[in-house]
């Protein structure tokens, strides 16, 4: 890698992480269009599109909650209490956004049903105070241990959780639906520690070495995953049935953990190399990443409510499906730019306006 030695401003935003988040958003959009814009007639290619995009996108979003929090803390300087308050507010806002999404897009489900946004919001509420433990080596390794114990307890309790969910189909939706906080908070804690190690690298050569290490770890994880599959010949390869399914939703199991971590590490390292070091034009991905919450919320209204339910459209042809998704991504980039412009306008002019827009 060719490393730039130009010092960066202390508060400069790391665009490669925005780009990674934008890429994860695209994968999540493809997952949803595969579910809601195509029918079963598309057979196995559609199934694998849904499986692969889910296993790449959802873990990345959860991991970045933890990984980015130490970066935000480093920008806060000594104002940790104020930062904790801001994170708490952000976590609650994301949870409320998830509940509003239930009302607007999934009215047939109970409003209290857990979703991706609720898990992300709760993760922020838990990870923010947990970040105080990052000050010591014992605290950092303790968080690793807590992540492992939390996941292993889920593995041990899974048969009983399955029975409990079957006996309580409605109440189980509160915390054991979609990507439940238990065990997905484990991935947040891992990201929290790895993000704290990243923050300690303040020079370009040190950060490059960190990313080389992350890339190597990703390669080892994938080598273990594919090597294990080749040796063990497990049933149901590349299928949801090889992993945990609770409330009809996916959680990685066994060798799939190596796939998840391997792809997280490689995607982050590749984004750092392409965006931060090679300066590859990625403004459109950065826009998607910086407006990911807004776009995650609104794309449901486009993909499911408008196209699937109101218009009843299906794209059971790979050419038309690809064209429709290309147009959708372009629309999301434009919406992201518009959202950023609206926020800038409000930041510049909003304080001078009353509640109803009068000075």
C-alpha cells in the first residue's frame, strides 16, 4: 500500500466508513427488492441473492455501531458526559424511528415488534456506557469476554428460546424478532473494542498496518470457513437452515461466524485502501452512508409500500430487475443529497425561525 503521510485534521470524518455504510445500505436494498420485487419463480438465484446480501449487510450495520462509537468519543475530547447524552438521544430516536416504520409499513404487525432500527438504537444505548471500559486493557478484554459469553449463552438457550417463541408468538416479537439484541449485541461489543484499537492509531502508517492486519484476519476467517465446508461437507450449504432461525429470522451459527467476520474485516480494509489511500471517487457511496438512517427508513416506503403493494409490480427478469435497482440506487443518492441540503438549510436558518416558520 502507498501510504500518505499528510496529517489529518483531528475532527475530519473518515469517509471510508461512510462508504462502507453506503455499500451495506445497497446490499440491504438488494435484499429487500429480492424479497418484494421478485417471486418464487426466480428460484435459487433469488434465494442466494437474499441469503448473501443479508449475511453481508446486517452484520456490517451492527458491527459499525460499535466500531464507530470510539471514533465519535475521540472527537468529543473531555466532554464525555455530553457525548453520552447525545448518544442516548440518538439511540432513542432510532428506536422511535423503528416503531414509526412498523406503523407506516408493517401495520399488520404489532407496533412493538423488534426490527433492525430498534436493535441498532438499543445497541447505542448499551455501547455508549460500555465504552467507558475501553480506558483499560482489562476493560477491553472484558468486553470481548462479555461478547463471547452472551453469544454462547444464546447457543445454549436456543432450544428453550425456540419453544418459548412458539408458545408466545406475539410477546416474543418485542426482543426476539428480526435481529434481536440477544445475541446481536455481541457483535456490537466486538466492534467497540476493535474501534478503540483503531483510534489509538493516529498516524497514517499505523492505520495502514492496522488495516493490513484486519485484511489478514479476514482472509484467515474465510480460509477457515471454506476449508471447514470442504472437509466437513455440512448439509444445507449456503442456506438459512444451516444457521439459527428464531422467529423465522437468521442468526449466524458455527462456521458461518467465520464468514461474517471475514467479510466484515475484508470490506472495511478494502474500503480504507480504495477510499482513504487510493482516493477512488466514492462521493455517491459516502452520501448513501451519511444518510443511511433516512434512506433505510424511506426505501421501505418505495420498495414495499409503493412498488410491491400499491402498484403490484414484479421484476421476474434479471435484466429488468437490475435496471430497476440501478434506478432505485440513483434515486436514493438524489434523496440523500436532498436530505443533506435540507439539514444544512435548517442548521443555517432554522434557529432564526419560529415553530411555524415565522421569524
